[in-house]
C-alpha cells in the first residue's frame, strides 16, 4: 500500500514537472486536474510584423508574398495540448483540435 502511494507522489511530481516545462516554453495553463493527472495547455498565435513583411515584399518584387501569406496563416493558429499521466504512470502529451 505504501509502495502505491509513493508511486502516486512520484507521478504527481513528474506531472508537475511536465507542466512547468511547458509553461516555461510559452504555454498557458487552462485546466489542471491533480486527481486524474491531466492538464490542458494552450499557446496563442504569434504577432506578424506586417510593416516589415511589406518592405520585404517590395524589395523582392512580390516573391515574398508566399512566405508572408504562410506566416500570417500559421501565426494566427492557437495550439492546445493535453498533458497527462496514464494508468501505468507513463507521461504523455497529445495535440488537441482547436475549432
């Protein structure tokens, strides 16, 4: 019985370390459940400097438009991940679909 409790404490420590690493990498904690050992984290889109991209667009005679469009579309996406510990005590993370 004591062995199982120690395992739960270790799992909670690993879980907390996973979350703190993700927060350190720019994610925001949206939901955390310490009983089920799962958390949902999100990372907002980046801001695109359109003024700089317009200057590059003009200097490259419009060739930069493809890269600019890609940056604009990719940067606006919000990313969400699920971080959890399964029944066996193994940590995992999974990408969530964002509508």
